[in-house]
C-alpha cells in the first residue's frame, strides 16, 4: 500500500524552478505549474542527470539541459529525444500548506 510522505512546504515551490527532494532511495523533482504541484523522478531517463540541477521550464514541460530531453511534468511523457523513456510520476497533495508525495 502506498503512503503519502510530507516532502516540502508549498511556500518552498516556485513556478519558475524545480525543487529536488529525496524520499528513501527515490530522487523526486517537484514542480509548481498554475498553482498545481506535480512530482516526477528527478533523474533524467536518458543519462540520469539530476533534473533540478539541469533544467529549463517550458510551461508543462521540463527540459533536462544535459542533453536536451523534454518531459511533460503531468504525465512524465518524453516529448523530445534523445530520451525514449518517460519519467516516473508520483501523485501529490497539498494539505495545510504542506506538500505530500505518494510513494
């Protein structure tokens, strides 16, 4: 059974940046887009660069600037190579100003 884990305060997120957090052995990237929080793996599926350290945001897409792969932050879908694999995505919820991710 999956559990929601508190990972950050909502006030720590910004629509123009990516926040990296770690839950156990999982590296998670948090995004704030139009007031909604999204979570994906923080490791690019192409060469495993850390996304929150190497990114450009394009609306609902994040670009891993190591090699140019693009991913949809809502679905994890790879939208531009060189990566051919999607990013794992995680459910999120916000309660009382705190961000939780389902693991």
